[in-house]
C-alpha cells in the first residue's frame, strides 16, 4: 500500500455556519494570495491548497484557473 493519505480540512473559525461553497472560494483565493506573498513552499500556503483542493469541485477550480490566466478572475491576488 502506498503512503497516500486522505484528509479533510479541519474546523475553520471564519466559517462556523456557512456552507462549503464560500469556504472553498475563500481558501482558493487565500492560497493564491499566499503564494504571491510567501511562495508555493510555504506550509501555510500548502494548508490553503489542501483545503480548497478537498472542498472545491475540480470543474470550479479549472474554470477559476483559466480566468486567472486570462486576467478575468474577480479578485486581486496582490492584496
């Protein structure tokens, strides 16, 4: 058996009563802002990546990635 480990994001105090859609979106945005600020190897960025990768449907993130590459994504990641 491989070393593959399935995990889910733990509790996030920012979203105590909100559905996973908002949490998915925010973790995606936080990941890309973190990468711009600290680089992809930062442990906190990896946490954001794991959270959005676990919460978000692949179709959503693929569309958001396209929008980011085309400059149409509605968030400024430089903040």
